[in-house]
């Protein structure tokens, strides 16, 4: 069982009458959820993330809208020498990203509340997830994308039955448009920010809960890509739940990783920013810069204050990296681990290397990197930024030469 509370005035707004609210009707603050920490039977991998249904704001878990999301692998890795590294591979979710967890919760609530149509503002991953889960739930999905979004991004959504609308502006304009439409028309917003939909925001914490079951020994650091900030903030709530349940006795430090030029949380953490106005002030005059880190190019992180609070509470920090570092790490993890991840996920490995090099992450510590999305979802971006290697005519001589070069490259690594 769960209770819905205002995060500021503590007004209790339980949704037993099945009336959807996204913010406190008294003070308009974000909502939070309190749970009864009953003993849970672990592990239950066959149930996916729904093994943790008692810790999700769902009235009827047996009626969950699911495509088999969750219980993704936690893989041991030797990519960064000197530490005990694990990779939480969220690319194994049904549509290839961690967003499936959030949208599974969002669509389950949509059906509980009786909505027939949902709206979402997105640049890619969340839109694909929303389209898939809406189709599964029998709900019409309208996806609002920024102007000039590549067709390669919207095509899969259309094939899943979603209707696409292009906003006359960037991500911020698309988000504002959806907020206004939902507020004025009563449509259901499944955008993946806590202020837009507090229910979906609980889905991300199942990543942390799974990790504590998969490896009960506590992590020293958990490293997470940060776009809007909701995944990191949600995972922190999951680690707090795990401690309350007695699954872990020590909380990890969080290392958030942003894209260069979209890294407002770096100065915000250093300057002690803890309100939206000050966070927005940091962005004054900053340009929109083209990047392959498309999942992280959020000029204003909508859940940034939530993420900052989690990072501070954990004793962690924030770093930022650019395209070059992401491409190097993407190639390394592909060649060494057989994982094809999106550039926006690869930068977590750059952060871990920097953390070890600087002494922030001590040798021998246990570190988890969250790989949030599949590289197969970014083929269009990668094809536009990478050139193919020289392709040789196949014969015995060229193949032998290639094998020799592969052996030398492997030895060098």
C-alpha cells in the first residue's frame, strides 16, 4: 500500500477515488509516495521489475502494462583497472532503454485512471517507450518532438501507432507546449519528469532495487548519465528503499555525468544552488550546441533539483564530458565487452576513469555504471559522425594482414 503526499506541505492526496493529480492541489508542489515496508520475497526475476510492485504507486499490480521490462543483467567488467566494476545493462529492456521502466508505470496508471489518450514531450527514448507501452495498453499516444527532429527517430514511434507532432522550437518549447495542453485539456502527460508525472518517476528506482538483490555487497559508487536528472533521483529513492528493507546497510555515493555544454548541475553543485530560479539563472546566455550525446542535451534539467539533492545527500558529485570521450569509450566497451551502447551511456566510463585517476574513486572500490540505452537506437547519429574503416577486397592476403593488425591492437589494449 502507498500514500500520496505533497513533498512540501505534506498534504495527503491519496488517489483512492481514481482522480489523477500531478501536483499538490494546495501548493502546486511535486508529489511523493510513502510505502509500507512489508517483507518482500526476493529474488523474483521472472516478474521483471514488478517483483518490486509493493514499492510502486500501483493499485493493482496484477493488471500491470508490461512488455517484460526489468531484471537487466549486472555484468562484471575489467574495463577500468584497479576497481571492482559492474555494468548495469539497461539496453536489455524491451525498447532498449531504462525509460521502459518509467513508461510501464505511467501506462499502468493511465489504465487505472481510465485515460484513453496520453501526451509526451521527448527527443527519442521516452517517445519510443511511450509508443510501445501505449500500444500495449490500448491507449492512443501523441508524441511532441522538437522542430527538425530526424525522421529516423520518429519512424519507430509511428510504426508503434503513435501520432507525431512537431513543436516550433527546441526541447524546452516542446515540454512547455505539452504542459499547457495537459493542464488546460485534462490529457494525461507521460513525459518523464517528476513534475509532469510523479508516478512514472518511481519506475527508475527499480534499477537500484535490482542491483541490491543481484549483488548484496554495497557499492561504493554508482555512476549514472544525467539528462533531465530523473533517473539518478529515482535510483537514489530506490537505494533508500533498499536500506529501509535491510537489503543494504550502506548507501553508495552517486556520480552524475552530464554532456559538455549541457552541464548546469556542475556549477549548481559547486555554488550550492537549490532552487529553480537560481538553476535557470546559470543557463542565461548559454547556447544550444550540437552533440552526439542527444539523450543528455537538456539545456534545463527538469528534475535537476531532485538530482542535486540526491547527489548531495549521497556525498557524490557531477562531471561532464564531450563527444570525443564518449566515442572512445563506446569503442572500448564494444571491443572489450561485446556491448553496443549509445554515446550518452558511454560517458559514464569516461567519468569512472577520471574518478580513478584523480583519486575520487579509490582503488579496490566497488563501482556500478548504469548503461542507460542501446547503440542500436543511435545508428542515425553515429552514421552521421563516424566514417567507415577502410574496407579491403577479401582474399587470403588481406585477411591475413587484417588478422595481424587485430592481434597487435588487442595486445596494445
